[in-house]
C-alpha cells in the first residue's frame, strides 16, 4: 500500500521558504535602495589603507533612480579617493614614496635641491611666505606639534603636562628657543628648475639627535588639512563633481560649487559640551573654519583640561609656537569666506590662537577683509557674549542667553 505524500506539509514548507527568500530579497533591496539626498562617501578599498587617518570626509548630493544613484556614488567615491590619495601622499611629512618627491623626501634630504611637482612647489612657496610673516605660523615646527600630539592623546596627559611636569616644561622652553632662531631653517626655491632645498642648521640637527627627536622638521602642521582640502576641492571641481562638500575633523569645510546659501553653526562651550548658539549663511561655494577648545564631539581625542589654582587650562591642536604652550584666550571661533579662502581662514585661526589677550584678538579680527565672516567667544567670560566684526544681520542668534556684540 502506497503511503500518502505529505503535500500539506511540503506546501507549507515551500511557502515558508518562499516567504524567507522574499523577505531576504526585500531586505537586500531595501539595503541597496537609494533615495535623493546627501550621502557620506567613504574611501575606496584601494585608498583606505593610506588615507583612513586623513580626517577628510565628503558629503555628496545625488538624485534620480536608485540604480543611478548607486552607480554615481561609486563613481564619486573613486574620484574622491584617487584625488585624496594623490595629495595626501604629496603633503606627507613622514612617509616617502618611490618616484615622488614629497615633503617627506625633502626632510630626508636636507641641503639637496629636489625637483618637485608644480602643486607642491606652489604649496610650499605659499606656506613659506606665511611662515616668514612671523605671526604665529612656523613651517619647521614638526617637533613641537609632534610632542604636543603625543601628550594630548595620552590616557592620563596631566602627568606629562608642562604645567605640572618641570622636565617637560624645560624641554618645551628649549625647543621653542631653537625654533625662534630664524637662521636655523629655510627653504630655497629655484623657479627655473622647480626645485626646493631644505636648509637645516648643523646645530639644530645635532640638538635633535642628542634628544632623540625623530619628528620631521618641515611640516605643514596646522595648515596641512586646509591645503589638503583645498587641493582635493579644486581637483574635484575641475572634473565636474560639484554637488557636495568636503570637511575635516579639524573643523574646515569647503562646498564644491552648489549655488545659493548654506547655514553654518557658530558654537559656544556650555556645561553639556559644545552647543550651537548662532548660525550664519554663506553664499556657495564657500569655505568655513571652526575652532573649539574642547572636543566638538565626545568621541574625539586630543583635547583635555587641567585645573590649576582654580583656573582651567585647555589643551587642543592649536599650540602657540612662540612659547610651546596655549594662549588661553579664545573659547570658540568661526570664520567663513569663499571656497578659495580655506587656507587663508585656517591661517587666521592659528594666528588668533597665538594672540595673548582679548584686545589683541579684537584688533586682529577687526582688520580682516570685510568678506570674511567672523565670530568668537572668550574664555572666562561670565557675560556670555558672541563677538563679531561682521554686520549683525549676517548672524542669526539661536540662544537668547548669549548677546551678539559687534567690535
């Protein structure tokens, strides 16, 4: 006698399998589905191993069908990653690459004239001119920035902070005295042959060797991110990729070419951290540079505070190269301008962080070109004032507990 086949069970099983497959397929389709809007564009696999710590990010706007958006974003990712990798290598002060004369190659071959790419030649000429102005930017202060970076990223940085550690204070004093001597360093440019020669005095080389300092001498430091972002922005714009904006974790952003206005936040530091207290609208394409003495996000390292005799001392990337410490004047600051002014804004920001008084900051900001939007708050300010040299109508207050004051 033949047994009956369990068709109801088989049918139920097939239905269950069908539902599972359909659910899985729908899940994959929903995961891959793209709608019109801004997307965070990551690095390509080929570039990620090198540029993952560049701190450069891209938000890009895409519209159309889901399939088109996916393909377009893949294309944007490739272009962005290739451009970023190219300039990241070019501006590297520590890593050399075969067949490429970058900043690291100059550090490795002092007193030798090296032929460099036209882009790097222009960057170094511009950076050297800013260095020569002696307003707070030092192109040869790699050792100082490396020293502070190593301290700022410690789990317990207070133990080595110069306020509490006499040995560290003495080391920074000697280091900055070395940096203050103009004859210790220079760059020589040969426009006819596009060569650059890094000159380092024998005395400084001997001193770094005695103190086992391996940090590069020539280093874009506080202007590195601005130059890198500017170069990537110019390259992407030239290739027609203009529907997004680049930004760095150090607080610099550049819109690639969208028309119209974009609002940018102006910050203050409150009990709960960094807070938006005002916004300003900039005509696109624009550049924006923002600074806070504390980490803009809880996840970001490299910031800490020390209390000494009831007074707070904030540690952040903007070390003062004149004394190896921090000026403790600005609490927050923001600067806005055209997309071509990213390096100018970053330069102004580091100069502001080197000034030793609120009066000096106000004087410097007041002398800035009118097209630059500026706003800042001060440390130890109980009156809660947002200072600006820009017309008040260009800044829209969001926090009624702060007062906007034109200087």
